[in-house]
C-alpha cells in the first residue's frame, strides 16, 4: 500500500468532518443535501450517508482498512454523483447550476479514485484492473478535469454571484471573476488532454485553496455569518483537500509533460 500523503490525510479528515456535521445536524452533511424533501425515508438515508462518510474517513487513516475504505467511499460517491447529482443535469441539461454542483461531488469522486488506485489490493487488481494503478489515475484525473471545467463555466454563468465574492481590497472584481473562471477552464482542459497536466493540477489546487483563504476565511472573521457561510467554508476546505490529492498523484511526472493524464 502506498504511504499516506498530506493530501490523503486532509481528505480523510474532510470526510470525517462532513460526516460529523451531517450527524450533528440530523440531516445530510454539506454538499450532500440535494435530496428532495419528499423522498421516502429521507432522514434514514441522510444518517446512512453521513455514517458512511464518517466511517470511510476514519478507515482511510488505518493501514489495514484503507483499501476497503477507499473502495467503499469511491462506490458511494460515484452512486451519489450519478443518481443524485446526475438527476438534476438530466432534468435541466442547459442550466449550468447542476453541473457546478455535480463538479463539487466529482472532485471528491476523483480524490477517492486516486486513493483507490493507490491502495488497491490483490483482489482489486484482479477483478477491477481498469480502475486501479495508472488506468485508475487517468480516469480520476479526467473526472477532476471535467469538474474544473464546470467550475469555470459557473464563473461566467453566474457572474453576479461570483464577482461580489472577490475581496474588497482587490480592484476590478469582474475581471477577477472572469480570470479565475478562465484558469479553471484552462486547467480542466489541460488535465483532460494531458498537456501540462501536473502544472494544471497544482495550480488548480492552489486556486481552490486561495479561494478558501481569501474569500471564506475573511467572511467568517468578520462575524455575523450565517450557517450557509460556515457550510461554504467547510466545503471549500474539503474541495482543497480533494484537489491536493490530484496534484499529488502527479509526483514524479515532469511539470511540462505532454500526453500524461
């Protein structure tokens, strides 16, 4: 099994925190609360999802449990992406919002897939060879690239929501909204086609992390914040952890390598 990395530890901690928040709230944790209120047994499903997230996060810290934790978390997140987030895309394929929401889950899927590719045991190598090793890493990186494209498009589709988030001490808020949207798009395409992919992964992780530090931390520090502000901050931190794993997956790859997804 691959030795744990900083990104691995941060992502595992993020899953634990998301699960705990959901259990404490008695509802779905941040980013999972897109299940319609009318769904039968919604409360039971919420507790189940929070519990899976919490247990898998803990399992990722344990050497003997890391393989099954990564596998279980990947399956859970994939099902959520396809059955829950995908449902909204099918219902409104020309609206960008569902793609942005699905992109957040896709970052977690990609991160979990990297961990699964790293931690895969002999059973996984025999029965799921397409999803582990270098093949699994390529799939994870493409999924992450698609998520970045969704993030970039949302900056343009929802400019009126993005520009006000730019810190007041920065001039030209609209410019920064457009610029960061463009960098997400460029990084996503780079990772999908494998051109300067390592550089794109690292820079995108920094961008997501800086969004947390420059946007959400000052909002919290100012006080008088809503529950939604706290949720957005937690989600942003979790996305940073996921992006960090993707950046770490390129260790040993030349920074300007071509055709290396």
